[in-house]
């Protein structure tokens, strides 16, 4: 979690802040712009001629909430070397694809980018985004499979922001282009159980948290187990922000009692830099194939159950009859553990040792530990080299947004014949695919999975063979 710096006071603070943000005066003259396309961050993009400091230049202008083909009057907000940020003042010519937002919190809530855009147009944009990045990287694709989209109200993972003010607490998502927290009255994306949790947490925080307290609240809805219903099986992880006080012993007791009343699967908090569980009636689990894993607090999980199942099925398809697998950036084993039934050997490599421990404990409990090895490793700084990759039939690689260029360079030199690459960033996916393609791998097919409705985010699966 990034640290926050203390603001300086007075006129000097304002000057420095404006220089850093390249903010334009509030009375900057509005300009007309035609939106040409939607950029990778979800903003409409056009071009304008703008005079700043007596210098007229053409700039790219980025306008949240706009759509291709629209004519707008916009208010310039800031200017950098990358372009101008602006907000809509007047919509002169709306797009035929413009919809009435499905959620009353839009556009203030920053959780969605495209509530105003038709779902077909969003899907086409995401599909074309991947195609265009691969084309720019000169990576030929055998087949572009149809996009899969998760249904509404299926998002099982959320990171809420909690802020305690004098008149009560607010729990929700940050506003677009700002730091205010928007409380949710409804949501067409989140699973109803997480929306209920948000309301319950806001009520508790208003009654018990001190004014000025700020925290991030990470919620995961896990699988059904035993007699617990799906909507009861929530793990909540509270992390105070760096400039906020920690949890007092009295508050932790109240939190534990509250978690028991709500029948949460687990409630954990940060205590002196490490997670501490305050309440867990029994060990919470999520199932990958036949392996039940108890993820550590704050563990990364796929955003929707159905999206996760599609990813797993695609990786299994790529695996075919192979039996020796290396899972790079493995996390808790979401993509590789379903292969253990057919695997003779699985090596899971991940920097987070708690996630690796959960993966190995789950495999051991399922009687498959003899096939499973784990290796803690920072694959950005120390990727597995060709000697360490020798003997494996297939690699599964699911890196963060920055991709895995260094590890792909090593995969290119190894003897591995198949690679299943999963990515959440079309730019780094195309770059890494080009590394493999130049080394003799073919990209057989690509499929886009949209677990992030009405946002600019997506998942990509690519099937490579040498």
C-alpha cells in the first residue's frame, strides 16, 4: 500500500500542487471537441487546439463519460505532455450507443466507466483492444474466440474505502477523478451479499470508529461449504491507511463480536504490519478443481466465479494430455490446481509465501501433495531460467499488469512446448506474446473474458505452442 505524504500548508503548497498536476485555471475557456475513440483507460479521446501560456498547440484530450462520435463542450482541467484532461459541460451530439445509466451512483462512483454505453459496444471495444495491440506487436493469431462476459451482480471481490467523518462513516468506492468516497445505494455489478456487507460495515463504523479513521476494506465471497450459505461465506480484511490510527484492543473486541453477529467466514485486520484474524468460526475455503484452499487474508482471487471457471476450463483445454506443469505467478493455485488429477508434477512459483503455503496445504489435504512442489520467488527480479524449466511440458503464466517480459525471455530459451498465458493488460500481453512469437511459438487462439462489467478492465487467455 503506497504511503501518503503530509501536505504542506499555505500558498507554497498550492503552487507545488498545481505544478505537479499541471492544473489549468478554473476559468479556462471551454472548448469544443469531437470524440474519435475510447482510450485504454476508458476515457473518450479527441484532439483540440488549445492556447496555454501564449502557445497554441494541438493536444489529445481525454474526456471521461464520452463516447465515439460525440460532439462536446468540455472544461479543460489539466495539461501534461500526454494530453489534456477535461470534463463534459454540454453534450452537443450524443452517440446512438449512449444508454441511460443502469446505476444511480453513476457517474460519481469511480467503480464503473461505461454505464452510459451499450453492452454490445463495450464488448466490441474490449475485443478490438486486444486485436489492435497484437497487430501493433506483429503477433499473428490463429483464432480470435468470442468474448465471454460475466452476468450482472456476480462480482465476488471488492475493495471498499472507509472514511469516518463527524456525522458518520462512509463506505464505498472513490469518486471518478477525485478522492471523495461515494456510498453505494445500489450496484449492478457487485454480488448482493457484498452490497449488504458494505451497508453493515458503514453502520458499524458510524457507531464505533473514531472521527478521522480511514481504512481499506477488502471483501471476498468464497464458495459454499457445509451448512453455510454462499452469501454468508465472506472474508473481510481491514487495512487502516498509513496516516490513520491502528485498531485499539477495545475496537478489535467490538469488531470480532460484529463479525460473529454477521456470521462472516473470517475477519482480519492489519496489526503491526501483519494480518491478524479476529474472527473465524471455521476455516474458510475456496475450491480449485478437487482441492479446497484456505486463502490468506487479502489474497488475490478472480473477480467472478463464472469467469474463474472459464479461465480454468481454457487452461485445461490447452494442457490436453500433458502431465508436467510449472505455474508462474501461481497465487493460491487458481489455474493449476484443477490439473492435479492428471498431473505427474506441478511446480508453483510465487513471491507471496502465504499464498504458496495455502496452495501446498490444500494439495496435501487432498492427498495430492506428493505431486506438488512450491518455490517462493520474485519472478521479476529472478525469473526461472531454462535449466529450472527443463522437464516441464507446459507453463501457466498469469502475471500482474506489468506483464512478465523477463520470464518470457527465459521461456523462449527453454524446451517447454506449450504455454497458457493469462493477462489483465492487452499492452503487456502483446509485448510478451511478441517475445514468444519471435522465439518460434505460435499463438493458436486468444479469448477475452470480461469479469469487470462496465469498466475498461478485462482478462485475456492465449494458447501458445512451439
